[in-house]
C-alpha cells in the first residue's frame, strides 16, 4: 500500500446535495476516510435565487440569504450525523455550505485533496449522459482522483 501523505492531502472532499446518490457518496467517502485515516470535507452548494429571477424578468422579493444558508447547513449536518451513526469508529467530518456553482465549488475544494467523491443521478445509456453534469465536469477537470458513486 502506498505511503499516505501528511497534512491537507489526507482529506476527502465529497459533494452532498440531498438525493440518495449524494448520501451514498458521503457514505463511501466516510468509509474510505476510515481506511486511509483521512478527514472528510462534506460540501453542499447553493446559488442566489435572485440571479435566476432577474434572468426571467421577474423582480425578486426580499430573500434572507442567511436563512437559506442556515437551513441548508442544518440539513447537511443532519445527513452527516445520520451517516456518522452507521460507522463503527468515528471519522472527522467538516460540513460546509458554500455559495456557488456545484462543480466550481467542488473543484476548488478538491485542490490538495486526496480524493473527490461525487454521486451521480444522470440517466441514459451513453457515457456522456450516464453521469450528471456536475459529476461529469468533476471527472474531467478535478485536480485529484475522482470517485463517482452510483445510487
């Protein structure tokens, strides 16, 4: 087995966005982290809804972005806690909510990581549509190895 490096490279980044496929990716990343004595950085992203409403010509109402991020953080913390309970020994998990496009955020977080883990919810029989757009982009552009975990 290759010698594991010390420091930030002993970090596994995983995208968690709610569906079962991302929970499977989190579960896989946590199991891998146990085996390699790494930490897990679980990331959920969100984008400001105003940018979509303006593009369709709608005038947005007042949206408290802090409430959005806090609600998403609460959901992420619950998913991490539920998956942590399944483990026979604990894994350090940093759960973060980041504003931005999922692929861009995950690729930035993966810099210096040992591994990037994503789920897939794409459909179809061709490789280009079998993966979802975020997982496809991560596979093609990640600065580290990528594991795509199916549902």
